[in-house]
């Protein structure tokens, strides 16, 4: 993988030299011949990248099989009757991602059995079938894979979550009052949010969904929860197919260069300062009658604008999206698209929010790759009260 990345850089260097050559010696046969060779090289490089990626792809089946064993064991121990339905086990992901997915999925399944599915007698009394159903499914959507786990259990009561959050000092009473049921349910992803008073074999130790969320985020994924009281709960994990080689949109802001993974970019637009509105202290743009929250990259990363790079009159909005969330990143310029190999940052920089890693664009230039789930999280999803508490 690293060798491919080095070769990509060499290819980039060749292309630059070739461009300069053809500017000087316009129509000579050698530059044309060289252009053809460089194109060939490019095609072979793409084949090689795809080959490496393919070798790394494995079906999710191996993880799903493990889950059925857990369901059988845990349902026996808990006295609950549970049927597991699996779909999309052939869906493939990079093996590094599949390996890291096992623990989070296991935890979500344990939660579904422990908190979701009711005892058979209670289910009967509520007019539900005695046997509870847990569905685990995977499907590909563009360059992402969605993994869902749903149960037809008791669901999550937002008011109960609110009580727990206030009692445990996670958010204050005032903040809870302003939250929607879905925002309340999403508080369960914060540390210390177990609704169990006493720890059991399965739950209540307080290392739960918060750890699941952190681990999914480490895979550049995002997790969403939706639940209806009495009917059940569904968790959706959105993951990239691979973390290794990605197509990236290279952008510039305040004189710095960054790469944005293209699979999270929905579109980019050119706008003028006059088209930006401010609503409740947030900059927004009206995109086909939908309000798009804007975030300026220079503010996010607290960049100092160099004197020779004044804020341009025309700027670009890169619309990034993840699951159902949308955010408009305001940048100065779009440089172009590149295939890049993401390299992790060293441990000192690993926890900087909004940065997924670094990549080399040329021998001289190393740029940071933006972490789209992180940015969406930071800007759109973080409950305001929790930020204060943290
Ligand atoms: N499938 C589900 N159905 C209903 N409630 C759920 C479900 N999954 C999670 N919950 C709720 O979310 C809370 C937080 O879950 P989390 O896994 O973080 O903690 P826990 O399971 O209580 O304890 P532990 O930290 O040991 O896992 C649970 O206490 C429960 O109230
Ligand atoms: Mg749990």
C-alpha cells in the first residue's frame, strides 16, 4: 500500500514535468509519446490500487456468524426467546474495518437482548409475539456500507433518559427541556449514561455505547440511533468501505492545503459573501430551499490568515454529508481531485478533532486529511449542554 502511494507521488512528479515540457516544446513527437506512456502508467497504477483493495476485502459474514452464537448463549441465560435474522452477510469491507467491528456489534446485540427484548410473558401481555426478533443487516451504498441492528423490544423512553442524564450530571435540567426526543435518545452515547441502577453480567458497568461510538469514529464511521417506545430500537452504523486509498478533494483555505475524502462530498458550489445568512448565530446558506449550516474551515482550525491571502470575495462551499447529516464547509479554493493514501498521525496528534490523518501530495508537500464524521459531529451533533459540561 505504501509503495503504491510512493508510486502515485512519482506519477504526480512526472505529470508536472511533462506539463512544463509540453509548454516549452509544444508539438514535438517525444512529448506526445511521453504523454501516452504516463497515461499508461496511470492506468496500471489504478489497476494496482484496485487489486490491493480487493485483496483486503472480506465479507461481513465472519462477524455476523459470531453474533448468532452470542445471541443463542445470552438468550438462554436470560430466559428470553429470541430469533436472529441476518441479511447482507456477503457485503464486503476492508478486513481491518471488519476486525474492529466485532466488539461494537457484540455490544449493541447485548444491549438489544438486555434492554430491548422483553421477557416472553411481558411480550404476550403487550400483544407481541413471545419470541423477540433482532435483525442484523448490511448493505452497500456508494462507497459506504450501512450496518443496522434493530430489535422489536421495548424501545427507549426519552423522558427516562432525560431523568438519568440530569441525575448523573451529564446535562442540566434547563438543557433537557429544550431537547427533542431524538436528541434525548442520542444522549445515551455519552459516558455514564446507563439506565441500569445495578450492574449485571450484561450491563451497567458504564462502558457501553460511548465506547462503541468512539470505536466506530476511529474507523471514520458514524452511529445513529432511532427508537420508538414499545416498538423497538434501531442502530445504524455508516462506514467507509476502506480506510486505505481514497479519492480526495484537495482544497485551500487561508493559504493552507487540505484533502477531504471524496466519498463524503456531495457537491461543491461557488458562492459570494452576500449569499451567506446568519440564523441564531450560525452562518447558513439556502441550498435549493434547504438550510445548510456553514462552517468556515479557517474558524474550525483557528487559522491565521496570511497578509497576502485576503479573504476572497468568491468562495467555495463543499457540502459534506454523512448518513442524514449535511454540513457546508466554506473554503477559499478547490484545487482538484487526487487519489491519496491516508497515513495515521503520530500519537501526539492522533486526537486532534477533525483530522483523520495525513497524506503526501508530492515529494515536498504533506497535507492533512479532514475527518468528515468528526467535523459533522463537532459542528452539528454535539448537544450544546454536553459541551459546557465537558
Ligand atoms: N436496544 C435497546 N433497547 C432499549 N434500550 C437500550 C437499547 N440499547 C441501549 N439502550 C439503553 O441505553 C442505555 C445505555 O446503554 P450502554 O450500553 O451505554 O450501557 P448499559 O448497557 O446500561 O451498561 P454497560 O455500560 O455495561 O453496557 C442502556 O442502559 C439502555 O437504557
Ligand atoms: Mg450496554
